[in-house]
C-alpha cells in the first residue's frame, strides 16, 4: 500500500463591515497592480525578480506600504499579463476590480478577526462576519488541524484558504458517482448502490418561474423588480448550495464508512452532455454539477479518500459486460442488444465508470437475475 500526501485547499468566504481605511488600501492596491502591469509591459518583463527589482524604488516613493504589498502586486501583475497574452498575444490588460491578495507575512488570522500589516508596526484590524459553516473551519484551525494560506480581500468578502495535508489511502474498492438532473446514483464495487433523489431541478424550475413572473413587473416597477430578482436569486443560490452540501455529505460519509475511493466523470464530458440537452436551464445545471463534484472532491480528500476522474464517453451507451450497444428498454432501463444485459440507466453508467477505473466489478450484483442491484440498493431520499 502506498501513501500519497496531497494538500487540500478550500477557500472559505467571510463577510466584513465596509471600512474606509481598507477601501483606501484596496484602491491603492489596484493602482499598484496597474503600475506594475505598465512597467512590465513597456519593458517586456516576464520574470518576477526583475519586475520587483525594477519597480521597487518608484513604488516605495509612491506608496510607502509594507514591502510585501509590492511583492504581491508584482506577482498579480505578471499573472494577469500572462493570462491576457495567452488570449490576445499583444497589448496589455488592466486591473478593474477591487481586490488584493495578502501572503502570510502581511496578515494574521485570529479566528474572529484578521490583522493586516499596512506599514511596519501599523496594523488594521478587521472583524469577520461568519455563520455555522465558517465556524467549523475556525475550530479546526484553532485545534491545529488546518493551516491557512494567502487571503484574498475584495469589496465585500475576505476569502481565507484553509489547507490540510492528507494521506490519500489506496483503497481496493471504489465507488462511481453519476450525477443526473434528478438523482445522484453511486455504484460501488463492494457492491452497493446508493441513490439520492434530489430536488435541484425542482428548485431551479421553481425559481425560474418566479423570475419570469418578476420580469413582467419590470416594465412598471423596474426598481422593485430588480430588488426582488436579487432576493430570489440569492435565495435560490442558498438552497442549491445547501442541497449540494447535503448530497455530497451523504456520498462521502458512505464512501468513508466502506473505505471506498471515488470515481467521477471528467467535467469536460459533463459539459458536452448538457449542451446536447435542453437549453433553458443549461447554465445553472452545469454550475450545479460542478459544485456538487467540487464538494464531493474536497470532502472526500479531507477524509483521506482518493478521487479520480474518467472520460464519460460511452458510459451510458455501452454494455459493461460485452461492450455492445445499449438501447433504452422501458422506464430508465438499458438493454444490451448483444448479450441481453439489462439494468437501470444510471447504475449502468456507474458500472462502466468502475470498469474504466479498472476497479473490480460488482459481479455478484450484475449476475443476479431479478431486478439486480436494486435488491442491494440503499435508497436515500433527500428533500429540502
Ligand atoms: Zn452486452
């Protein structure tokens, strides 16, 4: 058994009260970035050391903040230029949004507040606003289980990345997770089938209808309509996030209990599959899939379970036993035209994903005749 250590990082957003001093700092930092971009662009500088050396004297004359702000501005300027050149080849970009990144030299985290070193021995304290979600991270950090990295601050949020080093085990058994519009089906090689019926689509449809109603109002009362739209889209976001947390927790708890590695579809493939589907809800569905996968990914890794991705090509159209074509046969069933294999559509996708991973197949379950696998199915229904 090998041990693979990975660093799991999760950026956790905290709110804060707007504050003039911090706002001034954010505005100055944006100027610093743009100053560095100009300097690097004119002289065609791409190396951090060279840029830092070149701008330093002028930077010190203009701003006189802690030197680390200069380091950070140089790093961000180069990253932005690099990204811009990749796309446009020529020309330069400009920082428009207010944000800054502070390396650990520039700030100190106290759990409920952070302290920014504006100048040597001159500090700015910011009280953080947080709820239950953030509290869990703060406790783990206080217990020394989590470390923190570079924080990002923008006009209304402070994002603190919590880091943890975990030993990823090398499990013998795996669980494949197939995410659909109305359910998440997980098939494990030990074997079990876990089906979580979720209401992500219902939630989305509900709010889609509400939004359409509000848009009619926009003609007469545009301001009220705008306020309502914001209110309902915030509410929708909270509900979907909450659902994604619940679903991913169920899956990871199950995987942990049975010591299973996790197999998921490569996101690029998911994107393709949605494009072919209905257009109306495309963007949000896409976003939900990604969010759910992201939650499963980091929760699994925090628990020391490895996560792998497989190409989803053919997972729902090829027979996992003989590789023949599958054809729909009744409600949600797929049947192999060559060997007669017949099983639930989503379960089949899971078995195919396990096969692609090279994990042992749940043969016992596959070979059972009467409604195979479903007899071993744990059906969990999540409603919100
Ligand atoms: Zn077959």
